[in-house]
C-alpha cells in the first residue's frame, strides 16, 4: 500500500449490525457479506475523510490489541477485497459523498 488511502462505504449497499457482526448486502447483485468485529470497526469508520492508517490507529489497534504494522497490513487486504466487490470505495484523496447516500448505507 503506497501513500494515503481514504475509504468510504459504497452507497449501493444495505448494512445492519447483528450482534458483533456487520451484515452487508450488495444492491448490485444481492451478494451477502458478513464482517467480523474488527472488519465492522473498519467499516463503521470508513467515512471517506479519514485515512485507513488513522482508522487502524484509532479503532483497530486501540480496541483489538494489534500492532500498527500488522493492523495496517490486514486492514489493507480487507479493504482491497471489499473494494473489489464494490462494498467500499478507495481513493488517494478524501471521498465526498452526499449526506443522504452516506446515511442510507448504514
């Protein structure tokens, strides 16, 4: 992973927290994804204006006792997989979405 990465939730999904897991359904193809507690923390923090590095430092390392290096590596792999399915949007610049779209994807 080179440089800063900003991540945002796609507006083309439906998501609900169920216990410690986040259930996400793609509106594109109705694929269902289940995110564990760590992945859900990243998902919830993916606001488009916070870098992945900041999310890992403030959410993952703090809550799940993982080193910044390991957390960033694992988070980068997760974000790459979710972006490949259209669940997350990744950019090297802050991502601006309409407030209605961002609110609807929670």
